[in-house]
């Protein structure tokens, strides 16, 4: 499937790309080369070929899920200007 000038202009418009008149032939050739490569890759017979390993199939070592820090909320809120029920109170900004 070869693209023509009108196809490239339509694609550029949809993608909101501003192509100069001088860039359209080069862009058309580049897109046609990309589509040709895709066609060549799709023509390769891959029957009987096992997929390669995928990095997302690996499992990660995870650390133990345990508390390592002590609760210091009271110490942090002791210097706060306004606190209520363990929450910081801030002035209303939007009415």
C-alpha cells in the first residue's frame, strides 16, 4: 500500500503537523519506506518459532512487608499552628 501526496497531506492535517510544500515529497517517501518495511516483516513465516522471553515474566524480589518506622505524628503535629483529630487544619483558600 503506497501513500500518495493527498494521503500525506490528510495525515499531516489529522496529526496537526505543519508540513512545508518542500517536505511533503520527502515525508511521503519516508512513510512509504516504513510501510514497505512493515509489509516485509509481515511476510516472514513465523510458524513454529517460539516467542522470546519477556522481561515482565520475571518475578522481583520484594522486601518483607513490615513496619520499620515508628509513628511520629504527634511530634510532627506539635509544632503545627492548627491540628484537629490528627489532621492539619489549613485556611480556606477557595470560596
